[in-house]
């Protein structure tokens, strides 16, 4: 017993004797005194150790498990941040180069499509498929690069992106080294500069059906093309430029004059490049799908691409319209409309046409 405790006991004995308290009160007070001597639980020391340990465990879990939803784990989130930063920089560069061409965004997109086809050996239908899902040039190149590294079709990567799966999670899933992907973006920036900025005349690949050929003015008009194509004495053609013919034009676009001049014209099979042109009357529309009645009175179901669905003209696509649709094959071999144009129906084509 300590000196302090002895003093307390002496004081208690004296106090109890003077007030004639019961004999059990002294025992209760002593018991309370002994209880107060028991060590208390120090929360501060516990929390000081527990919090860092909990944070460390949480970080380890976040590195392994997809705790951030579609963004994946913490490592996916980090890589996705780096990807978005690099892609934003490349996207700004691309947009600046396109703005330097002219105010015709169709020329810019067509030039970018040409670069993608020639530089990356992309099938035209794949380019159109990615365009139909509102992918810009940066997303398209990344989709192509990842699909080749993962040995997959680009459409499968498009499907993952449509599910809001981040790029960080995708590259981890297919074990692609982020450093190589960043190098690919840097190379693309150089290609864009070399193809879009440096040449005085910029090469274009143009495909479509002949709408009109004005021989006196040497002007060619294609369906769905927002510009005319000029011919000159150096233009070579292996196909008759009759209305309705499918032709592929290799042309040059001159920035100073903003004129597209063809230097080689040949025929092409739209089926081989994966694009189909269909003309018919819209019988009905359900959300993102239309049913066309063809000339032989058969019907065909076609999905509208996100590009068309997000267009301000989408609400105007309704039954009884006579239209021409440019379509490609989707993941499930279904038809997906990438362009749609309203036409004046030929007289007598549909005898039982809807009112």
C-alpha cells in the first residue's frame, strides 16, 4: 500500500468514527477506491494505430478489387487518369489542326478517315462503325491499338466503351503496357501533323454513289457528299460516271482554294467494304430501330446508330418517310444505319403506301 493510500485509510477511519457510520460503509469506500485504480482504456492510442492500419488495408483492397465501379480498382483509376490527360492533350491538338483546314467539318473528318485507313490499314466499315458510335479520332486510334494488342475485333472494344468501362480498366484486363499506349498517342500526334498540316495538298479517299456528272463543267456530285468534286485534265477514270454508279475517288484538297480535285476514279463494291445502301419507306419506328419496306414489298429491320440518335433531326425520323439508308453490319450481324437521307418517293413505287 502506498503512502497516499495509507493516508486516505487513516482519514476514512477517523471520519467514520466521528460520524458513527456502519461497518460496511468503510468496505464499500475501499472497494470503490480499488476499482478506480484499474487502468482505463486509452482510445487515442488505439485510434492512432488502428487508423493507419485500416487505411493500408483499404489501399491494398482497392488495388486488387474493383471498388470504383466501372472505373475498376485504384490502379485502373490512376492509369485512366493518365490516359484521359494524354487523350485530352491529343484531342486538343487534333481539333486545332482540323480548325486550321477550313470551316467545313466534313472535309476534316474525311481527311481523318483517310489517315486512319491508310496509316492504320483500317477497313472503311470499321471506321464508319466507330464514327457511328460518336468516337472521335483519338478514341478510334486507341480502340484500334488496344484491339490489335488484345487480338480482338475493334467492335468488341467499342462494345466495352459503350458499357462505360474505363481505358485504365481495359488495358489492365488485356495486360497492355500503358507506356506503349502513351507512345502510340504520341506517334499519332506526329502522323496528324505530317498528314494534315505539312502537305499543301491533302489526300482524301471519297466513296459513294454518283448523283450527277456535269461534263461541261467537269463537276461530279456524290450522294451524301456536302461538296462537289472537280475533275481536270490529269484525272483518270476506269468507270463510267453514270448516275447510281458506286465509285471511289482519290482526290486532293487544296486549302487555299478549298477545292477537292479528283486524280483517280475507280469503281468499288460496297459489300466488300462492308457498307450497304438501302432505299425504302419507313413503315414504323420503335426507339432506335426502324422497319423499312423495300421495292419488292419485303420489310427490313435496321438499327439507328448513336450518331443518328443524338442528331437534332432524330425526332423527325418517322413512319411514311421515303429514305435512303447507308448501313453497316454490327456485332450480331445486324444492320446499323450510319447515314439517313429523306428522298422524294418515285411515282408508283409503293402502290399501298402509308398515308
